C-alpha cells in the first residue's frame, strides 16, 4: 500500500507569502505555555549519557576492511559523506549543552526553532546538501510517496545472509542489531569473498544506523532498515531522515528521549550559529577540529581556519542565554560555505514528511522560515 503527498493536499493551504508568516509568528503559542515542554523544565536531562550517542568501537575497524568495490557502491548510492562521517565518528565531540538548549527552543506545533524575532528549521534542501544525499528536484514534492505496508526484515537481510542463526542474531523484537551485521561484514572481508554488493548493503545499514537513524542502543527499527535498504534502489531518503529528526526533537522537547541524527543537527547548528569562515585567520579553530563540519567535502568544504562565534559560550546556562537572545544577524541566513546555493520554498506549505513503516505524519513548514531561503517559488 502506498500513500502519496496528494492524499493530504486537501488539508494543506497554499503558500501565502512572508507577510502571512510574520503575522502567524505573533500568534504562535508560547513555548512556556505548551504542557510538559522542557523550556520550563531546566533541570531535565534529555541528552548526555545516552549510549546511542556513545563511541562505537566496532565501526571504524569494520569500515577499514571494506573492499574498494563495496566502497564504490556506497558512493554510487550517495553515501560518500555519510561514509566519511562514520570513519571519523569516534573523533567527533558533541556539544550536548548546545544541542539541549536548541531542543528547548523546538516548537512541536510548527517543527521549527523559535528565536526572539524569527523562526528557523532544518530545511530538506540543507539536510541533503550537508549530508551529500541525492536531492529532490523542484516539482517532485507532489509525487513523493512511501510504502507503509508491513515490513519483513528477514527478506531484506536475506540479501546479506540466509543463515537462520545469523538472522536470529541480527534481529530481536522490532529492531535490527548493528554489531552482528558488522561482524558478518568483517568475516566476509577477512575471507576475501566477492559478495561486494551484499557487503555494501550491510555496510550501508551500519553507517546509516549510526549516523542517520540512531534510535536505541546499537539497533535500528525495521522501518528505518527498509528506508536504508531502498537507497540501493535509487530512492531518495532525505525526507525520512528529516522526519525522523523532527520527531526526535519533538519527543525531547516534550520531555521524552531524543532520537534522530544528532550529527545532522550539529552540522546545521555549525553552519548557521557556531562558525563563520574567515580568510585572514592563520590558526586552526580547536572547536572546529572535532566538529562534523571539519569532515565535509565538495561544495561544503570549510577550512578549520574558521571563526567560532560561540567559543566563549560554555555550560548549559550560557548556551540558554545565547540562543534565547539570538538575533537574525547572528544566525547567519546565508552561510558563506553554502557557496551561493539557493534554497527555494516549495509551492505549498505543510509538505508531509512520512516515516517509512510509520503511521505518523511529520509536518514540514519551510514557509515559516522564509528568511533562510534565497527565493520563493511562484504559486501555480
């Protein structure tokens, strides 16, 4: 069964311009008025210490064994940046205070961060650029659909192995465990088998599970397994990654666990809030050295000789004060290292981001964050 964007179009009003967005911002429900929102619960610990964001000792040794042909498949599927981030995952340092302070500004109603004078969110275009993913083309939104039928994890994993002992080890409940898959990859590589495509598919599950869909300790859901599996078939997964992150931010904002790609969030924060390129600097920015942005390549490559705008922001209280007083000027609507890449608003508001295998819809409202966009698409 498939449900497409058009199925929800009747509930989505047409984009009505920046003025309407500014007017609606003033009527937006205050974060402090949302029941259970962590904005009013400063003592609640939602992020640090969760094992799903700890170091992954098996990841890098497994990736170093991958044969060139399998790595070539990962690149063909648009996972080059994800592969690089995974290889350097254990070097990354998460600024949990900054991430927590951002989650405190997340509005579950609009899926946007609410600052004193404006709203901002992680745009689909930004996510695809930051993670080097295949991009949706303009005009494709109305045709996007995801399969929501029951997922058979064994049929997906059968492409990797048909041994029942392996399949039982790799799955439990409604989750797939990444460590047994990594161990299978290691075994195949050490034996120098030629199952290059199967090895690449298994590696994609591991690196995407760690970088894009961290949900529970060393495991991913069957739904996210199906999303990752679709990459090799040419499907674009940016919506699913963003929808999953939106849902995780909403969960955290309401006092639940945080899940989703914290690396994608930190890349976005680094691009807009933390760093600014500076050609005249002669010394490396120490904060930048262990930030995900240091490993971006291609169009987004940014020298570690950058200026960290938040270098003096230390501790939870300092991050709260900084972000709750952030201005439009400080946010950096047009980061230099986007190299002039223009982000266009869609023709309609409320594009439904559907999580594969999940009955929930996650609304997408880029029109509320029109200041981040370079141009508005004309209505048809």
